[in-house]
């Protein structure tokens, strides 16, 4: 039979347990690495809280907050995965349901907090305005077209970037038709760029200041390049344009007059070699903008190399045709 001393001891233990549970401000369940006896021996830390919000990049951000003073260490897992130490906002780029668990620990003299569990449903705003896939950011245009966009403020494009002709995001396939204004501006770590067939336009200042670029190949689908698109790319020494009709470009597309070293002023126009389809060589030479290149050469076609007048034969008439075209340039 329980004596009076045991009865008062039981009441004391119940009071301590009730006080410890009341100190936790959010719905919780027991944690994974401690027992209920901890609430008798040590005071529990406050449990963390979680919140979901959307940032300007349209990704889901889950923030976990600690209410302990001094701050505790927050541990979390997602969908039952490994426990990790929380150090920055959790970013979710895919739709779905996520079960996030978190608890506080790491303060001497206190038991770990109870575990806070919350389920978040991530559904992206519609329509999607911008997204990232395989390290490249895109802005959604009309229909199912996208433009390559500037990278996140906390990152920068570097190395060899290969732009795909199409990209699929959230089950929707988009066609990459342009490179937006300032998309790669000041990405000095960018050393090579692959531009796919199907891409039509390149915006102003798109590659401004990309001093790591040394070669540039423009696909046959390019139709327009804005002013200053490649300003500051003073180390480019080879430009290949595969379009049979010279793309419209601004007079200052490769302009570089602001370089401190005057020997590098307009370095691309002065030192780079422009290679174009052999049959289009005259057309490029007659273009005021493209003719700024001091070195222009033709790319021989396997079937028609030397057939300048397009009559299906290679003979002296081709030389006469080319001389006549050059002498009559406007």
C-alpha cells in the first residue's frame, strides 16, 4: 500500500512533468534519442517552430526558428531521412508533400526538446515565371518559350555552360529561344558557351565583361543580337556565325572602347577571325556591322566549296563573280 511519503513524491513528479510540457509552445511528439525520464532530471529546451514562404525566385522556403536563449543546435530531417544540423533556410524546388521534423539540443544542463513535426504541401504559383534547371535560370515568355536569365544573386555562371534547345520543368517542356539581357554579364569565370540550334536572339549586354571567353559559335538560327551583347569580351579570338543570312546586330555588339588598355580597344573586331558560310561571305562583307571585323573568312561547304555564283560548277566564273561582288560593294 502506498504510504504518505510515496504519495507526496508522486505528486511532485507529476507537477514537474506538467510544467516541462507546458513550456513547449508548439504541438510536439517525443524525440528519437531520449526518454521521458529526462523531464524529471533536466528541464527540456523549447521546441523549434517552422514556417513556409515563397521568395522572389518562386521556390518554396522553409524556415526553422529556435526560441532558446542561449541558442540551441537545431537538428532536422525531411521525409524520414537522416538527421542533419540546420544552418540555413531549406529550399524546395519540386512540388509535393514534405514531412519535416526538428528538435533543439546542445545546451549543457538541458534535455533535448520534444520533436516538432509539420507537413508542408509545396505547390508552385501558377503560372511559373522563372525557374532553374541543371544550373541555368530561365524566364518564361509567351507560350512555351523561355529565355536564359541571369543567375541567382548569390551565384554566378562559370566554366563551360551548355544551353539546351529544350528544357522540361514540372512536366512542361519549354523551347529555349533567346538569351536575355545581361544573362551572363560579368561572369568572368565563364570559359565557354554552347548556344543551341533554334535559339533566335541574344539580348543587350548578355555576355558583357565575360573575359574568360575565347571562342564563340552562333547557330544558323540566330536572327538578331542587340547592342553591347559582347562588350568587354576582349579575349575572344574566333567568332563563327553559321547563319546563311547575316543576323541583324547592333553596331556596338562587340564594341569595347572603354578598356583602359587602348591596345585592347575593340579587340574582337581587330584581332578575332570571323568565320561564316562560304556562300554567304559576300553578304557578311557587305553588312556594315559585320564588316567591322578586320579578318573574315569563309567556311567551305563540302558540296559547294568554291561555287561562288551558285551555278553548280567550280570554274573561273566563280572568281569573276567574287571580284565583281567585292568591287560593287555599297
